[in-house]
C-alpha cells in the first residue's frame, strides 16, 4: 500500500475537471486526482504570478523564465544534438 500526500485542501477528479475546468482555477491549489492519485495541481493566475515572483526574488539570476539569450542557447544546443543524431537513432522520423 502506497501513501501519497495531497498538498491541497480541495480535490477534484479528472472526469469532473473536464466538465467545468474554469471552476477550479482558485486562489488556493486544487489537487487533481486520477485513479485516486494526485495527477497534478491547479491554481489561479494570480496565485501563479505570486509564486513566480517569490521564486524569482529568492534567486538573483533566475532561470525560471529564460531570457531570449538563454532560449537561443537552448535552441542551438538542441540543433547540435539533432544534427549529431544517427539515422538509426532517428528511426522513421522525417521532416
């Protein structure tokens, strides 16, 4: 038997969430359950923005929201990896 913590006071099943998703964007987290296990959490935009601000304030250089230079570096690295990939590794993938 596995025990799982639910880090919210409110829960909703995935099937209920599908019916009216906007009802569950709140000022507090709502645990989304699938087969009675936490699949994720939903929060409202204001709370999310507060969390991002808090995370960024804790770090002088935050990579939480990549800058355009960081995104360019990520894209460049991805292109290098893709170009170095063999035909066998690509399998049936094509452009």
